[in-house]
């Protein structure tokens, strides 16, 4: 490498409202509506734009596929609405004139031992399908299935393949005009096989047969050649070894590298994300040498890492290295992203850096993300957003003209949304807890303390980022006069090993203390009214809300528990389709079990869950409700056709937000919050 990158300072923009009075509440409908535009991407040639829009005349309740000819944007998009049952939920511009679109529909019946809900007895879920079409939407064919035979596959296995997803895109191979790398599930063993797939001829060439303990790692973006493999080997009944094998041309085999081998229980991140064409060295993201993930170079010839990191940040991890995808910069390192309070990207390639810096100056109060570009940079697709601005899609043309393609929620006025900032507070044992604080528009401390919602994220191996809250929960609550704190409690991933590992086996214990200590900190800051605090969470956050119901001396007047886990004894190692995740994460799911402490229930609770949720099925909420309903005011709502994860239907959001708003106002503690 000819340069070293050391990122030492990032400037994060606090998004501060200029309003002088608390704005009026934003209607539920504004958050329940489906985005006017979403999932926008541009073909590598810069000739086609693809995305989803709201179906004309549907009042933002249905999605449609849209494609634009970038050589003549004045013609407007070609639009095809979702079908009656199968609804579009994602789209992607490929190449060779092809468009990939993902759709789903409800399905009910026995899961036949497959899918996420197979271990939990669930029978209602969704079927997902990928389709290929062209810019004119002349025909929709199931993606990547041509040339594959399902001969001998039973109807139940075929249905299982539909539910779990039988094929998907792995790599777009930017320089190849026709071929991509795809993954296809083998109906005989349910392992993924990998193929070089021609988008024009639909011919498929086998690259790697799935099976055993190995899985593909890095495919070369130029020709699709497999460069690394990941492998898990058992050391004992309770310990596994995670290995990265690198292809060796001399022996025509994949060789184990000790420096890239760790025990699974140590939970180190080692991810090979690219190869330097000039030296043959590999780009690796790892936290082997630091509290935070850094970028390092690894030499397979000497089997060693470089003497110092390539890219690092003193407080936050490197989440991504950005490589050129056009002929003029192909496979060159052109930038990196830091997982700070928001994801901040820095470009090191001069032309891209100049464009990015110019766009940031034009949108000073928002985050700017470059999504894609053509080779001469005459067309650059970028997205802007903030806590007060829903994502907006723009096209920079010839480096001078910005054409705004559309806002996700043009009906929301940013002036009605308030301040969002990154804060930290100290937990009772001294651990520093980062958090996102959202405040109502126009509020100041002179107005007096606010009713407050503690809103822990799901996961728990996840995290929140500053910017627009796509769930709509935080802006909905702040627009109704509540302060919202989203703690990045111990057990949160992506903010350093110390914070992450500190959550092991602390469900309902130290992890729960972090939420309570966040409430206490808000009171000490004059932000929260100590007699008007509630906790609301979904998924793991739903567990945290249920745990709050049975913990003594709670700071909350009530709890809202969405799609919760309530029975740790039953969930254990059965909660994931991924075997390695069950091994790795399942052992950490321990602590205070709400179902074993229901006799201690002491605050009101609202529980809700979807009847198509196969991740945290309704029996969790139902059994907890039955156990506490005679001890505290309790309410249970089962939402029809709601899955666990986004995207949700308009009616799902409408019902959920209306229910949450009414409950907080009328039933949270004595007289409402």
C-alpha cells in the first residue's frame, strides 16, 4: 500500500430545532403510510434507476415497482403495482438491463420442520420470492431458478424452500457485463450451492457445492474466483474453533492460517473483506488488536498481519471498507465507514472526496450517503437524512446539478420534529452507557421536565444509530410531547467488545440496570419527570419491558412490551435458524427470567405481538399476560398478519401507534403518563 489512513476525529452534527414552541402532534397516519419512495438503486452503467414507490391511488398503502430511464428522466417512471397477494418489499438495479425485485405474501400451514418458526410450533408465516424483470416490466420470472431441476423434491420440501428462500444474489461482479454470483439452496440437503449465473442466457456454472462445516468467504469481485473459506471445527462438546482458509495456487487447495483462527467463544471479529491486486494481501476487519474493529492488511505469504493498522478510529469501529466498482477505480480502496453515533463515511480517493464534501456542505444539517455512481461520475446517486428529515433520494448530474428524486415522507415537516443527540451516562457499576436522546420540537429545560419513554432496541446484539428512525416510534412519541431515550445498554453490538460482552448472561439484571440508570440520569438532568416515565421496547426490548414489570423499585409507571421474549428457560438455544448463532449467542441468554418472577409484578403492562411472528411467537406474550393479569392492570393485543420484522403494512403501523399513544395517555399508571 502507498498510504496509511488514521482517522482521529469525526465531527457529528447535533440536529437542533429552531422552533420556539412545542409543535403540535404529528398524526398517526403520517408514520403509518408506506414511504412515497424507497429502496432506490442505480445500474452500474448509470442508465437505469430502480426502486419502490407508493402505488398511485393507494393512499400510500401499497407498493409498486418503478424504473426510470436516466437518459430521459422527463419521461417519468414505468410503474407496476404489487399483486393482490404478493407484495413488493425491495428492488435492486442489476446489469444487462435486469432488475431484481423481492416480494412476499402470507402463508399458513404446518412448517414441515423448516423456517424460523419450526422449533416453536408456528404455523403462520410469509413466503418470500425474488423475481427478475427488465426496465419495461414486460415479464416477471422467479429469479435464478432457470436451469435447476427440482426433480425428486417433495411438495413439502418445495414449500419449505419457498418459505426460507431458495435462491439469492451474492455478488454483482461489477466488471462482468452479464454474470453474477448466486446462492441456491439444495433441496436434498438444505445446503447452499454457489453458481456463476448468466443474466441473459440463464446458464449456471457451479462454483462451490455447499455442505459440511465450511462456507464461502470472499469471492474475487473481478471474476468470481473463491479466495477464502470459513470453517467451524469442534474442539470439544462445548468449544468450537473458527477458521479462515485462504486459497493457495501452488497446492491448488485452501490452507488454514493460524493468525486467522480463533475460538468461537472468544467472539473476535475477523472478516476478510477484500484483496489488493498489486500485492495479493488481504484487507481484514478485526478487533483482535483493539477494543474496536480496525482495518488491517494480512499477507498470506508471510502469514502475518502488517506492523500497524491501515484504518482505525480511537472511539468507534471501522464498519466498512469501500472499494471502487467502476473500470477506472475497480477494486481500489476509495473510502471507509466508521460506526459512530451514526455511520460516517470518509472518501480518500480525491474525486469522490471532493463530491462528498461538496454535498455535505449543501446539506449541512443532514447525513449524506453516496449510494452509487457511474464511471465518469456524471451521475451520482446519494441519500440525505437526519433525525428530523426522513430519507430523501437525489441524483447529482454532471457534478453541478442536483435533481431530487423524492422524499420517503414528504408530508412530514421537519419543523415539527425536535432535537436528536448522542449522550452518555454512567451505570451504577461505573460502565459508560451511550444513548440517543430525542426531544420534542421547541422544548427547553425552562419548560419543565417531560414525560419520558425509555426505548431499548431489539437484538440484543444490535445497536441504534442517529438519523431517521424508520420504525417511526421515536418521532411519533416526541411529536406527542415525550422525551425518548434509546440506551445502547451492555450487550449492544457494534460499540466495542467491552460493552458487548458485558451483557452476557445479564438479561433482566445488569442489562436492565442500564435502562433504569438511564431514566435516573434523565431525571438528574432536568429532562424527565420522575413520576412520568415508561418503558417501551420491541423484541429484546419487549423482554426488557416485561422484565421491568416484575423488577422491584422500578422507575416506570407502566411498560409496553412488543413481540417479547418472556420465557428464558424455553428460548435458550432454540431461537435461531443459524446453528452457529445458537451455539454462540444462546449460551449468553441467561439472567432474570420474567416468567419465573410473575408473582412480583408491580406495574401495569400492555403486551402486543403479531399472529405471524415466528421469531417471538405469541405464546410468550400470552403466557406472561395470563400470569400477571390478576396482579396488575394488564392488556394483551394480537395484531393480525403482523410479522416480527419490517416491512409492516399500513394497518399494522396504524393499529400499533394508535394503541401505544392511547395507552400512554390513558392507562399508563394512575391517570396516564
